[in-house]
C-alpha cells in the first residue's frame, strides 16, 4: 500500500490563494497521505505584534520560552486548524497534530555546542502506530513543526526533518513517496531563472552542485533530508511546486540515491 508524505512551507502557507491551491491539490491526491507544515513567517509577524523580539543565529530561529509560546499558538493553533478546516471543506477528513498528540513524535532538546538555540528538538522517535491507526481510519494527519520530549516539554522542530522522519518510519509498512512543496518548480540551477530546474539529482551530482555553490543556504538541509529519506527505504523523493501533486508529469526535481548513467 502507498502513502504520500507532503511538506508545504513558505508562500504556500502565508499567501491565502497559494494555500487554497496547495490544499486543493493535496485533497485530490489519491491514496493515504500525511501533510506536514511550518509557518515561521506568521510566527515572526505575531511576535512583532506582541513586541517580542525574534532572535536568529546563522539564519536559524532561537526558540526561547516566549518564542515557544508564539510558535505553539501559530503552528499548533492558527495554521494547523486553518489547514484542517479548509481540508474538511474539500472532503478530506483531517486532524491537526503536534508531536505531543498521540505521542506521535518525540525529540530531545538540542545540546548547546557553539550556540544555544533554546527549545529546539532533534527527533528521537516517531510513533509509527499512531500514524497507522489514523491512516487506517481514513483520517489524514496534519503535522505541525512542534514535537515533545516525553517529559512535558514542547520543542520547536524543523518541518522538513519531521516530514523525512515520518516518511522513514512508515517505510517498513508502506511504499512511501515524500514531496517537498514550495513556491519554486524545483531545485534551480540559477536562482534568477525560474525555469532552470535541475530535474534529477543523485548523490554524486548533489556533491558537485554544493561545490559549485548552486545548492546553498536553505536548500542544503532540505536536500540533506531528501537523501536521508532515500537512504532509509523511502521509495521516492521529489522537490517542486504543489502542481506536482496534481500532475505526475509536472516539472520537478527527482532525487536518486544511486548515480545516474
């Protein structure tokens, strides 16, 4: 049996029209499915309204106690419930989850090394049975970027990593396809050319693209999660626009574990 794990982020969440289209395509996706979402910019906007300063180190959010309250309200509340309400309107029966709900995803607080990122979690366990129970009941899990440590502490956790780890956990039971959807058509050879999509990337070409500086910044950890998933029995991994869910022939980037000829 097949399962699709779909992660949406960026403008797909922040722009109402983009979100509507994304959820239309997701709702029409056949078979069992799971949606994972972020919402960082919305969290930043709420923090500004509440006069809470957002702290960043090397482009990464520092999650202090106040920030954790903000992201819990935004990710686990506003964004998650909005997505679920829209999916229900599209006849896709869904439930909004944090990692604490159904004990679905546990993490450990990241150790302080060079920098202290605060209440940030690195995933230690995905409760596969929680997801299987929902999927068998024809309920679509909608997972936000919050996990827990099993001791009562919520933790901010990267949504790309959550999607990858859920896909890996389910790969023993299902044939899993993992989709990273954002506003671009795929991994671009030139950021100034929307049509310069690199359609296929294997491990060797990935390393070459990094060396050339073509893959950099936020795309680096995203593709790290892609290859991590492929190395752990996830069948297919794609990066591209939400259109690839509705049209299998849509231009996108397909990741490959083995070197292409």
